[in-house]
């Protein structure tokens, strides 16, 4: 499960870095998208169990 979270966070980081570059808002966008992705993974994981 941790590998899945790490993989998703890496993909999100790549896309945010690619789209926004060194923009001042890149870190905020990355934090929000990562939080949403981890939340959704958690919800899916609990639904499966």
C-alpha cells in the first residue's frame, strides 16, 4: 500500500513540476493534490476491506 502512495505522489510531483515549473504556487498545488490522492486511496482501501 505504501508503494502505491509513493508512486502516486511521484506522478503528481512530476506533473506539477512539469506544468508549473518553479512557480511560487507549485508547492501548494502539490500539497493539495497529494492530500486529495492519499485521501482517495484511503477511502478506496477501506471500501475494499
